C-alpha cells in the first residue's frame, strides 16, 4: 500500500485534494506514478459546475471515475505517468491512461498505452482529445480537396484542425470569436477567421464551440447538401438552432460525433485501443505544443478549475504537474 492524493469535486463548484491509499498491483496490473494530467476544459468544467443532466449520469462516467454526479465525484481522463510496478515490458515506461487527477494509481495493464519515443510526456496529455478528433474524422470521412471549417478554436477544435491539415488539397479554416486564436491556427498550419469573415460554401463544417451561435454559424457556412459534425456537449443547456432559412431547401445535415464508441465507419475494423495508439503516434508532431497553454501544480487544482469554469482563465489544455515525489 502506498499513499497518494486525488482531486475530487466535493459539490458543484467546489474541489478538494483528498488522500488516497493505493494497493499493490496484482499480476496483470500496473502501479503508475503520475507526471502530468490535462484538464479537458469543456467536459470537466461542466462536471465541476454540476451541469451533467441526470439522464446522462451513466453515459458520462469516466473509465476510472469514483463517486457519482453531481458530487462528490473524482473525474478526469487525461493522465500521463511512469509505471513503477507491473509486467517487465512496462516497467519504467511512460504511459497514457484515461484516469482522473491522482498522484498514483493501480489499473489493469491493458488500460495503459505506452507513449511513443519522440512524444514528450506533457504533450501526451492531449492523446484523449486527439482521439476525439480522429473519431470525428472517421465519422465525417472528409475527402481530398474538401473545403472544411472548424467552428470553435478550443482544445477539441484545435486538435481537429491539426489532424485535418494533413488531408491533401484540403482548405482548412479555424473560426473563433477570439482573435488571439489566430496565433494558434498559424502554429497548426491552418487559416483563421473571425465569425463574420468565415468562408461559406463549405463541404464540411465541424462544430466545437458549445454555443448556439456557433452551431448557427456552422449551418450558415455549408454548401447545399453539406454536413455539420457536432462535437460540442452542452450538458443541461437547451440550444436554439434556426432550422428554417436554408436548412430544408439546402438539404443540410447535422450529425453528432462522440468519442465513447468507435465511429460506425471503422467499428468492427478498429478497436478503441488502436484509436488511442494512433492518437499518440500523431502527437510526434511538435505543432501540438501550441495547445499547451498553461501549467499549475496538483496542489493548485482546487483553485485552477474554478478559474477555468468561470472564464477568468482562458486556456486550451491546462497541464497539471505532479513533480518527482
């Protein structure tokens, strides 16, 4: 047994660090000491503020969540650490795991994925979000030369733009209300536009702003018979969308994409483990460092999440550090 610490949402809007005792690993398990974890700002701030709809409590459970919504609950899924004990082939390896913010933990060996050489541990916290982007691409199946816009330059939108830019001949534009996101778009190698300047007649639009205005814009930017892939999760908020205007005459489509299952286009041909391994492989590209927008220590996490949830801090991926202890 070893001593560890974990972050819990005690009640909506209030977080705390709690001691945790971690047992020794069994024959097919690993003990991981955390190095970094990432905050998935959209989903985690909804969890932190208690805005998970009761009807979605079961579906929104994280793989190693403790407690229940709205709280107390231990939540999170972007954790990178070093294997301290377990099978010989994993001992000492840096791994990614869909685990909450906790300094050490024991999980089945199959639940960790080795971080490839050339991917820094800090960048590896993006693996879960890049995996979301991959799944969205499998859902949308963009074609060579497509005109593609991503509305919402948050963590998901930026990861998606970074993946899409590799499609030959594609013209990818990242759209956001924050002009400062232009610098991130430039680092990713994609065009940037404010909403009023966004290009129209797009073959495909991905929406990731989690706002009604963003979804309305996404529909307006489509060509006839174009498709919006909706990646935003609105929690318990009702969203008003204009389904008059060109929606029917243009035969437009809005389709959801969610990372909880492999997209139908690849289901039966790719496993979730293969999808995550692909995400980590794509993170060899250092352009993804543009998404790492801040760092705080684990002890500061109870103050960090309220600042992110309120909008006091504007961040893409905020990294939590655990030190070497």
